C-alpha cells in the first residue's frame, strides 16, 4: 500500500525523475538476491528411472454402485513412482513421488474438491464395456477391464473419455481428452545441491528441488499466471512464483503481489501446479517449445490438468476444484472511496457529505492506518481516540447514509506497538532458526515483527481483534502488505521457512476471516480487500487489487492485462487503485478521468491515492468532474447486470471481466423458450437457433487494452494521453455489435476505428442482447428491486436471445444455498412479422416485492410500431404506457411482471441495422492536444 516515498512527499518527484523504474520492496536488506552474485554452480539435474511395473486401483462404492476413483501407478527402476488419478470430469491429477516418498510431500492450500465419481463412457472407453476375451487379456494385460492397456512402449489408461499414456522409457505422461491434449516433454526432474552448497544459497531454477517440462505447440497461447503487467499471452516469459510488492510499478512489471501457479492454454486446458513453495514458470523462454515449472525444496511434485471446450468450461471446473468465490455484499459493487489516508472522524463524515453534495454515489469509505494512530502503531488494533472519539457512532451515522466502513490491518506488529511485548512473549510471531522472535529491521515503517498466521494461537488472537471491531460496526476489511512485503529468508514459521511458506501467507491470513465468518456470522457476506494470495484465494471472499501502481499512463496501461490475467486464473474481482496510487506528484486530470472511466466498468470501483494527489472525484475541476460523475452514475444504473455477473461467478467461476477470446455461449432452455406462445403452434419459432456464440478470429490480434464485461458488453477504455479515437477489435458474432450510447451498428470479425472524446469511451453491446439496468440511486442501500430497466438490442441475425437477471436481498450469505433468491428470465424472439419479448419471474426471498415494473427500452427502432400488444391474447397496451423516441430511435414501454409470465408482441418491428460510417481503423490513434483543458467532445 505504501512505500517510503509516501512518507516524504518532497522526495517524490525527484525519485520519479531519477528512478523511473519501480522499487522492489520484496528484496531489500533481509531478502535473497534476485540472482546469485557469487557464481555458485547451479544444483545438478538428476536423471530419472525407467518403467519397472504398474498397478491400477479402482475404488468402488458398492452401496451407490459408483466408481469413486481410478488411479494408475507406474513404478520406476530408480524407486520413484508416477501416479495418474481421475479427479472430476475433465480433471486429472498427475504426481511424481521421489524414491522413498510414500505420498505427496506438500499439503495443498489450493485444492478443496475431493475426487468425484468416475463416469465410464463405453463409447470412448472400450476397455471397460464388458469382460475381455482371453486373447485381449493376453495382448493388453490383466488390467484391461480396468481401462488399462499395456503395450511394448507405453501403458495407457482410458477413463472419462480421456486416454492417458505413460511412456515406458521416459515415464512422461500424455493426457488426451475430448477437447485437447497435454504432453510432458520428459519425466519430472530433480535437482540436487552440489557438494558444499547450502540450500538457501540459490533460488529459482538454480536451487535444489523438483520440476516438470511440458510440450508447447506452435501458435499456442498461454494465459493466467496471476497479476502480471504483461501482454495477455505470457508465452516467452520466465516468471517468478513468489509474491512481491513492487511499489510504483508500471506496465511491463513481470512479478507482482499475486503470482499464481496456474497456466491457461488456448489449446483447451489449464495447469495447476499444486505447491506453494517459491518457484518459477518458464513459458517457452529457455526452450521455445516447452513449458517448465519448478519449485524449491520439493522432493515430489503434483499438478492438475483441467480440460474443457472453452475458457468458461475450464474455469468452471477449475473453480470447482479450488473453490468458488462467495457472493459479495451488494454494497461492494457501488463506489468505495479510499485514501492514504483519512485522519479523523470529522474528515470521514465530511467526505461522505461532499460526495453526496457533488452528486457522486458512495457505498463505503476506507480507513487507512490513521484509524489506529499511524505507521508506528501497526499492530495496535485500537482506535486513536483523539481523532476518532466515537468510532461506533461514526460508523452508525455513515451506515444510516448507506455508507459502510472498511478498516485496514497489516501482518506486522511494530516494535513501538502497544502489542509488541504481548505477541512476542506469547510466541505469535515468526522466529529465528533458534526459536527467538524475529525482528524485521528493514521494514519500511521501522523495526517490526511478523505475525505467524500459521499458528492457531495467532489466528485466535487476530480474530479476537477483528470480532471486537466488527461488533463496533466495521463492515469490511483491508488486508494490506500480505505477501508479506518484507519477509526475510532467515525467518521461520510454524509451517516452515520463509521461502517454503511465503506464497501461502496471504491465503492463510484470509482464511481467518473466511473460517470465522462462516462460524460466527453465517448469514453475513464477507468483504476482504487484499493484494496478495495464492491459487484458490477466491473462495475466501478476497477481492484483490493490483497493488501500489504508479500514477501514470503506463500504470493505467498495466491494469487491463493484470485484471484479465487474474480472471483467467479464477480471480473474478481484480481491480486497481483508480486514478493511480503514487510515485508521481503531478495531478493529471485527464489521466484520472480515463482511469475512472475504466474503473467504473470493472468488478470493483475504488478511487484511491496517496497523500499528495487527492483521489475524491469532487476535487477535480470541470469538465472532468462531470465526466467522472456520468460514468459513476452509469455503474450504479448497471447494478442488476453487475450483480448478475457476480452470481454467475459464484455459480460457474466465470470472471466478471473477460478476455476477448473468452467466447460466449448463451444457452436457452428449450422448454422455457417454447413458452413464448405455446398455444399458437408457431412453426417459425421451432426453427430458431438455441444459442449464440462469438469468437475472436485467429486472424485478429489478441488485444490487451479492451475486454468483455460479462457476456453482453464490450469495454474499450482509453489509456493514452490526448487520444480521441481508438481502434477496437470486434469478435465475430451474429449481427455484430451495437454502440451502447448511440445505437449505431458495428460489424463483427474486424477492427474498427471509433471516436473516443474525453467524455466517452467505446462501450458496445452484443447484437440481440439484453442488458438489465435500474434507475440511478446514490447508494446500493437505496436499490429498488420493484423496478427493472431492461434494454433490448434486437437484430435480424439473432432470432432468439435471452438473459436471466439474478436478485436477492444483497447481504445474506446463505441466499443461494437456501434458494432465497429470485430471477427474471427474459427472452426475445425476432422475426420480420413480429418481435416477441417474454419475461418470467421465478423464486422469491424475504423482502422481495410481489411484482416488478419492467421499463423496456428497445434500441435501433426505425419507426414506431403500429401497436404494442400484451399477453398471449395480444391485447393492445394503452398508448400512455409506451412511446417512440425518433431522435434516439428507441421504443420505450412499461409493463407489470408478477408470478405469471408477461408477453409483449411488437408487430412488424422495423430496425435500423445499417453499419455506422467512418469505421476505418486508425493507423495512428494519438494526437497532441494544444492545451490540457478539454470539453466533453474534445
């Protein structure tokens, strides 16, 4: 969150000019070197053995007549073993056990799904569809009925429509599934220290440990890997797997606060290397045709292969394996205002008043370390009563205005803290090798201890502090510095030495909140703002941000690749310090405006900065303030859409923001769709397609400066100064795309140039789509579920489309589990002679309205329809309930929706679908403005 530069504003600009590169706080005095400065020889690679024998294990539940596990184990001549285990549909676990190793050496902090029931498929698994003949047993071996086939050069296991092969010579494993294949280049390798080497001398691929290499195919793209300010395709990079705080980072920073052992391939598979020790990923840098993973100190190694037809199915299976993200409280999707930092109760209340007076939405305020007295009081967990005389009263007053309070805490206890003696004498902190409390002398705020969150006593003590603050009114938590940002290699924790447990630290810390909320506040949703974690962190209600970014255009450019890369590894809510955190002391209103336009259409909206440049939107002059207001209002109007995306993430793992090649399939239930007019017997309706699909052409480049917001919106922010027009790459989709503001039609499957004046960024919707909205409210606390604004973009090339809007009370943690939610299912069927919109309300929850008023807005309508008909009997809707806006080419109507379905028929609806003019892409998209003052259209 802060660097030493934050404490000395006078030095800020000088440091930015002289040292433009980001500072790396992770490897200061107490950290290991990035490279070996003494030239020690690297640990030597030990060759593995060859095939000696194998066995197949099938676990069968006789009570349920189900196969629960299938495992193939191959023993090698050197005493090592290879294991292949079915885990779930499309998921296989592959392990290497070193000689003498009985089981996996590393307990998983990522995987929570137990092995699932095995589903044998006789059509693709002929080894398991009945007894084998004597000739087949003689040819393939006695395990053929278990799906195991033995050949002269390999052993194969056929199960779950996957063919898994183990090479007898190299023990390399290949997994062939219905959607792709993964092949090891060789058996996993071991590195052993040279004579006289100490294990702590070397790091990365120089250190002793275990690794594996897999083959890469030409043109294969590699995604995910965590928070990296890199192109989305990370192939060709060598990346650390060691969470690091790089203050003032900019575009191009390879290793940041969340480094993940998760690689998503464009060839239909995902790899999860299931270890949290310090390691690395070489994605084709050392060997262009190979991916290499290695970790320090491991004697054995395990990884999961997750396959699927598209990114959506892969992430669905991956998040089932590592855990789903619980629903956020609805207030988390509003505007969260933050700063380093608000220093008093009076200032907090004043900020809330000014946000309301300036007509900005506000759902939460974040208190940085001044709530407990500043940098030297980290670890106190007590209010500074001089400046916050009545914290409980303050939080109640804010909550009455629809504003929640989020409190920061850190894993460091300063030697100047009131709790210093307590945590050290009770043994709640990291220690030296001799067991004495370890003092981190190079911590930026001064000497400190690090809480050992791996100890049950530490976890209990921390929760006592959090529970007390929760009782006073704290609604959310800010877990800062959780890498930890300065983590000496010589420190020891209950779970092991620093480099073995470092990556699990933030995950374990977050688990305190997740576990205790589930036990003590089971009906309350958790919001934990954190900047570090590990694979599976999503299941602990962590809403990560991208770290302390430079307040610069380069910092802004880094945000979309970081956000999408995290989403491709299961983290659906990555966001940034909107406006930029620090390292640049210049207030750039254009940069702030462009950043807030992006942030308003991201999973979380949280303006934040240091003490030098204010982050609140009301501090900026016109026209910037009005532009930011427009986009924050738009976000609040999109709340039903965003909240539905949150539910989709919880149910399927689909991130809220998605890369352009994510793909989109909108499957429609045929029974539901057929209910549009069940009595009419319309032949034309049964011939409609039952899904839409969009794809990014392989001829188009993969952009890392635009993204999909859910299935129906495409966001193309501006990240260059002075830019007033930008190119947008449009996936091929039936009917193309529609400008969300103007209604202009844009063709899919090509690159187009679009206007992007200061007051506007391209926001497009898929042709045929529905986008649910609501009327603007200044807080989500004022959200009115009794009214739904529904925008519909019908298109002749999309005869059938639909969307399901999710809704609940916004705060109950058990809403999904207890089926206490409602949905509005809408379907649109377009034909030349009529357009039919069907809406159905399903389910309910405590406090839900009995009926909904639906305000339908149909876009690109060329002329007013002759009538608007309602119900299956097609009665005319009163003229007072609908109107046609010729200027906006929009038909507006409203109708009531209760437990019965509502059907709207628009006879012979004429649409304006001609492609917009002047769409040629720009060869140069930047222009140098004459001044730094702009109008909305400039």
